[in-house]
């Protein structure tokens, strides 16, 4: 049997990307509500600026059509919604993910119920379905759970990348 011998530990890895991910992950983990609000303000400002710029551009060149006006108004309305209803946006994200998990849980329960009729040992699908239901409800009712979890995953990823970078640097 042949063995593989590593002759060089050279790599083009950078420490910058994991550090940026670590900062983002920690911010999402520790303060997800403010991050959603900040991002919502940014999106709102961009949408508002695009809508106003489109209206000004069309009025300057006299090239306004019904579609352009509709586009401008929709962008301005989206901008206002994102700026003034940032807390609602977090709830809508949480509600959407929670409903999706609940629907999958109900589907798993239905499949598990059919499997139990055929094989009595298939109770695991029913248990998983009920757990998905509980997780979906928990996601809906607990604020910032989804973003905190995402922040935790990003933080763990960044720490592992930093450890890998240090390990490779030491091996050089």
C-alpha cells in the first residue's frame, strides 16, 4: 500500500475572511435584533434612493411610462416599509421559517402514520414529525432564534478556519 507524503504546507489561505466571518457571526449571535434592524435600514435606504432617483431621472428626460412610475412608487413604498417596519420584517422572516418547519413536520407525521400501519417499528418518523412541529412553533414564538443560530454556526465556522490557518502557518 502506498502512503501519501506531504512535502509542503504552502497554501493561499488568508486570515482576513475568517476574521470577518467571526465578527459577523458574533454580532448575529449576540445582538441579532439590532443587526436585522440595521440591515433593514440599509435595504430601505437603497430602495428609497432607487425609487426617488428613478422618478428624478424620468422627469428630467421626459421618458416616463406607466411601468416606470409603478416601479418608482413600488421602490419608494418598499423603502418606507423596510425603514419604518424593521421589527416586523424580523417577525415575517421568523414566521416564514417556522411555518415551513411546521409544514414539513406535518408532512413527516403523515408519512410516519402511513409507515406505522405497514411496519410498527417506524415510530421514529412520527417522533421526528412531532419534534419538527415543536421546533417550528418555537421558531415562531422565540424572537431572534433563527439569526442567533445562524450566528452560532458562522462563529463556529470562523473559529475552525482560524485554527486551520494557524495550524498551517505553524507547519510552514
